[in-house]
C-alpha cells in the first residue's frame, strides 16, 4: 500500500458495468490533478477493488464510470 502525505481524500461515486453503484469511495487527493485530472482515481479504485476481491474470493467488477461525490 502506498503512503500519501496529505491525508486528504476526494470521494467518488462508481458505477460498474453490471449496473451496481458504490458511493463515497476514497481516493487520496495527492493522486489527482495535473494533466490527468481525475483519471488516476480509476486506477486507485480498481486497485482497491482488486484487494477487496482477493479478500472476499469474489471477482472484481469492471468500472463503467466514476464521478466526484458532491454532497
């Protein structure tokens, strides 16, 4: 697991290809911005999903879309 020095997170709502949705997924804010904008959030959430899948014994879902959570 990587270390992030700021300790701040951005929350994302994730929609998967099977139609399910997960809200308020945390992504370290220091991964975001720059030329890639929010795209690094997809890789971080995919990595989180892989860890969850390995622990649960269920396959990880494929992300269809993600948007920042506001509210």
